[in-house]
C-alpha cells in the first residue's frame, strides 16, 4: 500500500510539472524592435575668439532629444 501511494504522488508531481513547463514556453509573437533616436542637427557659424587671435570654423552639433527605445 505505501508503495502504491508513493507511485501516485510521483505520477501527480510529474503531471503538474509538465503542465507548469507548458505555461512558461516562449511567446511566438515577434520581439520588439528598436526605434530610431530623435536627433536635432544645429549649425554653429564661424566666429572669432580671443580678440581675433583664434578662429573657430563653422560646424554642426547634434543634440539627442530622445534616445533609442524599444517598440511596445
């Protein structure tokens, strides 16, 4: 009789563990994608510095307004 109870307990544990594994399976939907960052390009004009001793050439600076994010 104790052997029969033990086998019943083991069988129930196996069935419940298999059911638990099915619930944890990976979702078949597509993974989220990366969205492009929002960047602002700003022109800085040429200018003289230090009373005419330095010349700074015109150039662009890039300001990141929103970084890369994941889609939902």
